[in-house]
């Protein structure tokens, strides 16, 4: 792509005279990643202080939103984040892979990783990195496309209405997925009905089928391919057997029965079923699907089960919601070991925070032989027997330093901002910040 094309795509204007045929290799928002031939996009005013570093690293082009005198080619745009999205859409259309867009209150990353594990057995696939699922992360993923990619699997997250609409129109998916409708972000959206409305925005740029969790009460009546346990005639599973670390179940395809084994607990099986459903739609042989699922490994900090000395640690602190907490507690309730439940705040609940946190004791009452630790500012308002209360992970680690914990199942779960993975690192002898 040359500078003239970038000008046309972004509807920008030149700040200085430049060679319009100059080729640009990559687009970066981190000046440390810049190489010769790259464009640095200064996303906001704070980014301007890194322009000098981008030039030092041999940037060939800078995109900004205010006039600035520089020694290299510079394009002025009204909104650099929008310009990033426009360039991403151009790249998406240029290489034209199949795009699978995934949204949902919980399960986006699990579904994405499951799909990637299965689909790469037949196709050259690209997937979102880490939590690249917003107006910056989605275009950065699309910018990694090249002519060899046949499929890109993209997560789409949101906090408000119209965010997924924007992402869907940018990525133009060929297949869309909604994993479920939970209480995440209910503080902003005020109701699950509005959360459903926000998730359905994924259809705005969709040119192809929608796949949903047919067991979700808000999704079961949607016109879509449905996967589930009871509430669907599209693809159902049965004869489910599950432990903390693995599950098996059966499905029928053209009246032939197949057994599926996967290293995930039962509350994540709907994500597995959606992945199977899409893989079948994309002509992956069922035997290859079965083999890929047997090889699947859980994503770091999402139901990551760690055996350390005599303890079993469940590191599930990438994010939290009432629904995901219910799922993991249901997965461990039949485990024989004594349990230490280290739970932190569920964030982004707004005025619903007290109402949702107050439901946690009812969930905990289902768990026998346990002690609990609450961490944060919201969950610590709950009065619950045999519970210790701390403000943050550092206080919790200081307490645990003086304790010997053996033969215990330890669950660590909270919203990402509490950084409870540091507790996991302490317990397994790794360094922590």
C-alpha cells in the first residue's frame, strides 16, 4: 500500500510534500515496534510524545490528528482511531478471507481458541491476540492479514450500544457467533435485553450465518444455527460426563453417533458445541474435529488448572461475571478436597453491583468443606461465614505467606483489574509484581 492509497482510504490531507508512491509495509500504534517502512498512527494526544521515538526507529509515515511539523511524511486525519479502522477494512477486503466474528458476555476467547484449534487442521488461520476485541484491537488483528490467510477468527467486545455495530461493519464477517447473554457490562447497558440488543449488532456487517447458544434463554428464539443441550433441534449434545479438568459427551450427525472428549469442564461445553457446529459448516471432517478437541489446551488464566505439590489451583482470573462464577463453582462442588475460594470483585456492574454481588452467597452455599477470601471494594461488603477480607492481592499474599496450604483445591477468580494472577504466581513459586 502506498501513501496515495492511504490518503484516499482515510480521507486525510498531507501536512508536508511527500512521495505519494512511497510504499508502507505495516501500521503500528506502538513506537517500539516500528521498523523501516512502517507507519506510526498516533491514536490520541498522549501518543504524540512517542512520535520522536517512531521516527528514531525509521518510521516512513506518521498519521496524526493535529498539524505538526515533522521531518518525514505526515498525514492529518480527523480521527486516528477511525483511520485505523478504515485501513483495516481495506486490508480485509484486499485479502478477503472468511471472517468469523465472536461476541458474547462470556466464552468469547474459549470459543475463539477452540475454533482456531479445529480449523487450522484444514485452513491457514489468523486469530485475535490476547484481548484484542475493541475498536483498536479488532483493526490491529485485521492488519495482520496476508494473502495466505483463509480464515480469521475475531473477538468483538463492547461496553455500550453501537460498539459491535462499528466493529462488524469494519470486519464484515462471513460467520457470526453469540456465545451467551450475561450480566457483564450491565452497569452501562441497564438490562439483559439491552445487552442482547448490543450483541445482535454483530449482524450489521454480517454476510452469512449466525451461530448461537441455543440453551441461552435470550438467544434460543433467534433465527440462527443453534447449539445446545435441550432447547434446539440444530445440534445437540447428550450423555455428558464431566470432571474439573475434562468432559465427554455425544452428538449425532446424520444419525451416526460420535463421542467428544475435551479438556474443559461442563459449563464451557456450549462453547465447544458452537465450535463443532461451525467446523462442520466449514466442511471439517468430524474425525479431525474429534482429534483436534482432544489436543485442545485451555487459555492462560481461563479455567487454567495447575497441579502444584499437593494442591490443585484453578487460575480463572482473566475476567469474572456472575454467570462465569456460577459455572466454575458448579464445576468444583463435587470435588473431594477441602476448598479455598479466593474471589474478587466483579466489575462494570454500575448500579447493579450490590444486587449482583449479593447473589454470591447463594452460590457459595452449594459448596461444602470450604473457606473463602474476598478481595476488593464490592465483594467485601458481603458478610459470609469463614471468610477473610482484603483490599488487594498484596494484602492477600502477605496473609498467605504465613500459612501452609496442603491437599487443597484453590479457586482464584475475579475481574481482570484486580490482578489476582499474582496470587497464583505466589502459590506456585513464581515471581509476582
